[in-house]
């Protein structure tokens, strides 16, 4: 079986209410997912830009505004978007001084990301920024296709995105989150098999046999 650079095919999406006390949780959730995707070197820059885009919504659209953050991969770029329901208030790039207490948000986004922009759709807008992935990944992760891509898309539906204790090691936390999502997915599949009246033990045995057979092929 051929190996390719694995990348998830579905965006990660998280609705939220724009509030100052939610920014840390949003940054944490974004970091966990980017680390799960293998984009460790981009997490700091992506977190910073995402928090600035969210702060823009809080300041210029209003606290408690229903919004959505989206992370997606396309071509050689990671794209971070923040959606909000106000197409009239647009972010602007200003020349704030280094010691200014305000007005530096989009300047930071402009400096840290490779590019950014605003898209309008009816009464909504999307403010986005993008980061090159190739420059950030010295070692590419090669994994078998297509099973891992499909599994990653399924696990994205199961993984939680709430705030996590800061004292827990980040890499172990990401692994634990992914493992819990996988266990929940397997459990649901077993319930589904039983609901169809099929033999759960037989399904597990067949899955194990397929897994071992494919591993032997890859090692041969």
C-alpha cells in the first residue's frame, strides 16, 4: 500500500459566544486540534491570530455575539477563519505604535500570518488568515491511505473541544482526547451492529483479521 502525507479532509468547526473569558478555551481547543493534525510548529502563530480575530469580534461587533471558528487545510496552507453576523463592521490594518494599548490586533495578524482577508456573504462576514505548512514541517508524517483520513474525519465528530487543565502535558492531552474519541466511535459502531441483529464478536474478529492482514502486507 502506498504512503502519502496524511491530512484531514474535513475542517474543524467550533461555534462560540464572543466573550473575553472564552478566548483561552478557544485557543486551547485550537491548539489541541492542530497538534492532532501534526501542525505543532504552527500552533503558537495560529493561536495568536485566532485570539486577535476573536477579540476583534468582541470589541467591534459586541460581547456575547454568536460566532464560529474554523480551521481547515487547503493546498499548502492552514487557514483559520472567524465567522460573525455583522457584515458592516470590517477589520482594518492600522499603524499603531509599539507601545499602543489598542489598535494592534490586525497588525499582529498581518505580521504573523502569510496573508489574511475578509469575505462578505449577505449579512455575515468571515475574517481569515493563512499560514504556509511546508515551511513549518521539517519532518513530514507519512501514513497509509485511505483509512487514516477516513478515521480522522470520523474522530473529528467525536472529539471534545472544551477547556482543559493547563497542568496536563499538551501532547499527552491531545493523545488522550483522540483515544477517547476513538473508543466512543468504536462503542457506537458496536451498538449499531447489535441493533442490526448482527454478531458483535464476529465483527470484531473480522476487523482484527483485516487489520493484521494489512499490517503484514505493509511489512512485507
